[in-house]
């Protein structure tokens, strides 16, 4: 292409200042005399955006000119967090912008607090997608995100009288300066109808999907700047729009109101994100959302491919599609449909192309989270895809039968169709069969995939399943979120760590340097003070910044065991009360996380935390040594505030249930010590930082499996531990809920009568004993800081740059 590139916007403070005032006037439309700090935030966002665009255009042109292989990351969720500070840092403009806004008389931190974060995800899965696209851009890889532009993202959580209350997050209310609407990039997505079979001119049978209804998918583009500002990739989010013809039908009948109502209904498709994490609830709208974004993304990917190529056999050389969990697994059937029906490829060729193009990342082994869709839903909404899935299944099971004749039970287990009860399509099986590569997100999770849910598949195609341990972007989670620590590190070892996190190793010897330890501890203190201020402002609870900040922030879920944390808090409370004059290490227990709105138990545990907090914080015998705070509305911005201030990171899921976790990585990288189980990436963090620098405890995944096989007598375990029995008795009899003594009965019952599925009673003694070791170490501030430094120094492996490089080499076949 020879058209000129846009002029480079200037990066110096004077130019930025000019740009700020220009945008305030010409883009926001405000007189500086009356402008609010939100107006100035918008002006700053537009000024920064100007400075992204030339690199964005340049990046896209170079991909086109070099005909590079592109990676398409398909994800229902992208939990990207605020963009302003991150983009400034990645473009190297942070200081210049700060100076420019401050010279105009505005507080920079206040400006950025006006940005509403796009909460287009539930938790870990969406946040991983965000870290991976940051790393792809930083590594200069041609990586494109595809997702949904939900009008309402994750709900906002309020806490009222201790209960979670949800309210819709209208994040687009004030407009979104980071997106570009592309009214011209719009594709039809079809649902319903029927399949007709016909013979073509050469007498071959073909299928055509007809009489379907249509929704349009319109693109919105969000630039994704890599660190250093050279590469700016693209995140394309789809919004549902009604088709014109659709409305016309009613309109022509003279029913204008009906036509507008109809328009609303089709636009409902991208209205709201499903707020459940690690559970798959079979709702038709969700099914439609999944196909909607897969179908639009594939049309876009194929249109781009066809600009420069006509032979689909070359598709896998130019396109890698990564499916983030099974939500986009329909891509396998959709790509087949396009190749078979629209381009008349024969089955074998189409299948070879599809499998070579697709990769699948598994995120969970929990049975309740494995997606299956009823066959009748497919019949009604995607009849052609159902045909294709049946044929994929038939051919696949033939291969299996050929290899292992007569194994009926094996065929039943491996089938893409679950024939028990109402017939359902197993989306994970579709994804595994339709991909050339399947990966887990931590070593232990990958091993468990191979030995449990995908054991038959691993035996059938050894080597297809591999591990790509998750990572986090050091830009957002250290450089930006923890400026005091980042500055200290850079002063000592230079700033290479920002893109080569393993360079943090150079900090290890400094653990023995008393002066460095003091400066490291000072950075932690600064972060704790900032956090304490916010806690006092938002919750009215004063906290002691010398106390140990004990942090558990993540989605509320029984498998993550926030309840085990509560059992420790109450145990501690009882111990202090029983012995008020004995020394107890002061602790501030900080908890945050959202519960799925329909998840009764998670919401009740959240209420319990708040009720316990009420009692503990107001008891004069304990309040100076134990505080409990529940920080509402845990999201990326709150995470950026809390994590740098943590001393202790709680990662206490039942072994074998947390696929990887990334919260564990963020906290360790910010100098918190981990108390955790042998689960997910905790195991690999331990390999890196050393068992002596962590507090690991409890049953291993193998032991958990054995206990589940043999049965667990929780009543006996509780009876054998008088402290635990007392804690449960207090919770169950209304000690923390005098206004409703039986409120927490279901929680206690789940442990006593319900079999204690997550084995809290099994891990409780080890957990309490390990918490005692935590206290002992905290008393020795020097020893604690030494270990915290070694944690930071040895976290290099957990950069998402490493994760992306592995995907690039081993799955996508793209190099940087
Ligand atoms: C990192 C992160 C998560 C994931 O936390 P885990 O402890 O790994 O479950 C969830 N939500 C937000 C906002 C995050 O930043």
C-alpha cells in the first residue's frame, strides 16, 4: 500500500497539553471554564488515542504487507480493566501525561478514576484473555482478540446489611473513547430454519441451510497497545443489530411498533454477560451468544484470508484459531459448514483444514462447568451444525471402533453426544476432536485432564494434550499497579524485567541486603497505607497498617473455600477471647469477590463473612488484633489497589479443583507470601520460589481423589477436633446472626450432613497449624521480608509473555 501514514502525534509535554485542551473543546465539546474532571478524563483518553493510532495503522499494514500468519483468540470474555494508565505506560507517555494534566491544574489520579472499567468478563478466564492479548502485542505477534461487546458487563456488587446486591453495569453510559464503531463491518448470523439436500451439476449431494432468521453482528474495534508502543493489535467485539429486512416484514404490514420491538429483541443478543463463573447453565440466550460471536468472527477471519488467498488448503498456514474454553467450540462445526456448504470442499479436505486451524484451551475439570447443549436446542436453532456434529461423531467413533473393536463402553464415553437422559452435545469433546492441539493451564491441571476427563482421548491421540501454564502481564500487575515496588526494582536492576520478567532473579541476592529489605518493606507499607485509606473511606473500618494484611480476592465459590478462611477467622477470634492477655499477631483479613446471582451457597458465605466481621470488629477484646473487611465489587481496578498491599495471599482451593489460578501469581509477584494448597499453579510457584518460602498445606489432589473414592466421614473429623466443632456450633446456632439464629444452618449442614464435598474438615487442622507458622514468621519482620523478596525474584516464569511464546511456538506456529 502506498497511501501515506498519518502524521505522528507529538509525544512531548507541550504538545500533549495542547492536545488535551483541543480535545476538551473539539471532541468533548466543553468550555474549559466549566469542564469537570470527567471531561478532562475524556480529553486525556482522546489525546492518548491519537498517539496510538499511527502505530495501530502501521501494525495492520505490516501484517498485510508481510502476509503473516494471524492468531485469532476467540473468547466470550475479555476482562481488560481500565485503559488510560495502561496505554500511557505501554506507550512510554505516563510521565509526560502526568506532567501535562498537572500543569493544567488537574489531579491525574482523580482523572483516571473516572474511567469505568469494561467488565466484559467474570474472573480468571476473561482476565487471562486480557493478559494474553497484552503479551501478544508486546511480543509483536499478529494476535487478534474476538469477543462480544456486552452492553451490560459484569454486574456491580453492593453490600447491603451484609448481603450481596447486584446492579447492572451500564459501562457505556458516558460513551467509550477506546472503541471505534465499524458500521461497515457487519455480518449476518443465522438461526433456525431447516436443511435441504440437493444434487449439484456434477451429481454430488450438497446441503443448504435455508429459511433461517437473521441477526447482524457489527464490529467495534479496541486498540491493544503492546509495551514499547511499536505494535498495536486489535480486539474486535461484536454487537448485535437487527437486520433491515427483518423489520420490513412487520413494517410492510403497517405494524411499525412491532417492527421496532422486534429490533430490540434481536439486539438483546449482546445485551448482557452471563455472570456465572465455573458453571454452565443451559440457557438459550447463552447458546445464541456463543454462536453469534463465533459465526461473525469466522466470517471476518475468512474475509481477511480471502483478500490475499483463494485456496482454503492454505488456511492453516495463515490462520490459527484458539478457543478459550468451550464457549467458542461451535467454531469447529461452523468452519466445516463454511467449507462444505459455501465452498463445496469434500469432507476429508474440510476436516483436515479445520483441525489444523483450531486449538482448544481447557479451563476446568469441574463437572458442573463442562458445557453440554441439548440436541433439541441445536435442532431448533442450528440444524445444519447438528448434522455436521453427528457426522464428525460418526467418523470419529468409527476410527475409535477400528482401533479398539468391541469396546462399547469406550464409545459411549468418547461420543460427542451424551445419550443419558435428554440427548446433549458435549462441547468439550467437539473441541478436542476438532483441534490439533488441546492444552491445560497448569501442569497439575494438564495431568488431571489426561488422567480423568480426557483420559480416553489422550490414549487415542497421545501428544495432542499439552500444558501452557497461565501467566500475567507484568505491565499491569507490577509496573502499573505497584509503582513503589516497580520503581525500587528498576533502580536496582534496570527496567529489562518489564519485558523479560526472569531478570527479576537479579533481586535474589538483595534479600540479604538489610538496606534493600528496608526499602522493599517501605514500598509494601506505602501500598498498605493506600489500601487502608480506601478501606476506611469505603467501609468506615479503621485498620492497623502494621497488622498482617491477609488477602483472599477471587470469585466466591465453594471450591475456592472462602469458608475455610472464615473457619480460621473464627478460630482465631475464639483463641484471642479465651486468652486475651496472650500476644496475638494483629491481622487484617481482607476478602473480596462476587457471587453468581443464582448461587445460594456462595451468597450465604459472603453474608457470613460480613456477619463475622460485624462481631469481630466490634468486640473490644479482639478488635485491636483482628479485623475482617469485605471489600465490595472486586474487579480489575480493585485488584490493582488491593494486591500490592497484601502480605499474605490465600490460595486454598481443594486440591485438584483450581485449574491454575492467576490471582496467586499477581499476589506473589507483588511480594505477598502464599498460604495455599497443592493445587493449580501454586505447585509451580512452589517449584520456582521454594517450599521454604511458601506455606503449602493440606491434602494433595491424589489424596483428595482417594478420600472421595473411599468416602469421607466429616462428622467424625469434626467430632475429633473440638475447636472446629466449636466454630461450627457458633456459626450454626446464631452467634454471628442473633437476628436470625438459623441463617447459616445450610452452611454448617453442608459440612456435617452434606458430606463436606470440598473437604474443609479434612484440611482444617493443617490449615490452622500453617496459619500459626505464618504468625511466627511475621513476628520476625526481617525473615518475612527476605522471603517476600525471594518470591518476587523468582516469579519470572509467570509472565504471560512466556505463556504466549509457548503457545506461539508449540500451538500456533508463529514466532516472534
Ligand atoms: C486475576 C483476577 C481473577 C482471578 O483470580 P483467581 O484468584 O485466580 O481466581 C478474578 N478476577 C479479577 C478481577 C482478577 O483480576
